[in-house]
C-alpha cells in the first residue's frame, strides 16, 4: 500500500488538494508531526488536510471528521499555482520515501509464529 494517495489539481489560479489515504503512522494525535522537504515545503500532520501558500501542506491529523475534506488555495497567477503544485508533489514524494518515522516498527509489521 502506498504511504499516501491524494488529489492535487491546478485549475487556473486555484489549487485543490484532497487526501484520499494516508499511512496512519504520520497522523498527529497529541503533537504535530513534521517533515521538511529539500525544496523548502514542510509536510505537517496537525488537524486536517490543508494547503498553504506559505510552503506548507497539512495532511490528516487529530480531526478525523475532516479527513476527506478538500482544501483549496487561490494564487495570483497561473504560473504561481503550477509552481506550488510541482513543489507539493515533490515534497510529498520525498516525505513518502524519507520521513524517519517509516523506520519505526509497528505491531502489525511483526509476525510471531
């Protein structure tokens, strides 16, 4: 199973974002979890999925009722919107590969015979 399945669409100057699935190991329950990608975008688990023009993308967090909500952000130009889309895609790919928490063992990853 992939670590994240999401929708990210640039339509004119609007960028729409929705998390369809996320590995639960990154979900914030008590305190925020963060990953700073090499392109400067910070991937955060806090409350609910949101994108920000300030180089942040928020994934699922403590507010489970809003897990499937769609977030959108309006940019001043189509070019800015497309650049934000590229940066978010790259940051989420890097997060899915490199977040240190993936190395932590989960009970369901261990089989005892």
